[in-house]
C-alpha cells in the first residue's frame, strides 16, 4: 500500500499520487471536505513535481480547484502542465473550459 511505500521512500511518485487519490475520495464522502482536498492537492503537487509528465497528477490537482470554483488556480495548473506536456488535447480543452468561467 502507499503508506508502506512512502515509509521506505518518501518521494515515491506512484505512492504520492495514490495517497492523493485516497484523500480526494475521503473529501468526496467525509467532512471536513476542504481538509481532505488540501491534502490531496499537496500529494498531487508532490507527485507532479517529482515527475512533471505525470498527467493524472496535474489533472486531478486542477479538478479539485474546479470543484471549488477556483478557476484561476485551475487554469494556472493546466498552463503549467502544458509546459511539460505541450499540446496535450485534454489539458488544452480543460484550460479553455476554465478560462471561460
């Protein structure tokens, strides 16, 4: 599991991303939601910092900002992601969507 993996290697990208998914899931179902989502964002950010081409980490981080209607923050994440994944159609589509809000 990701907790065990992180106890051996605190920079394990797969484990950071998986823990972020777990925090996001808890945020979807438990209160206080914002606390869980903040932890998810931190883990997604750590994962994509370690591996800048980790598409899912970029997308999941931005989607949390979208959930809270933080359009500028979401756009910023998508723009940064496109620096590492230039021309990615999904990222470009999401960026266009949040900029239209």
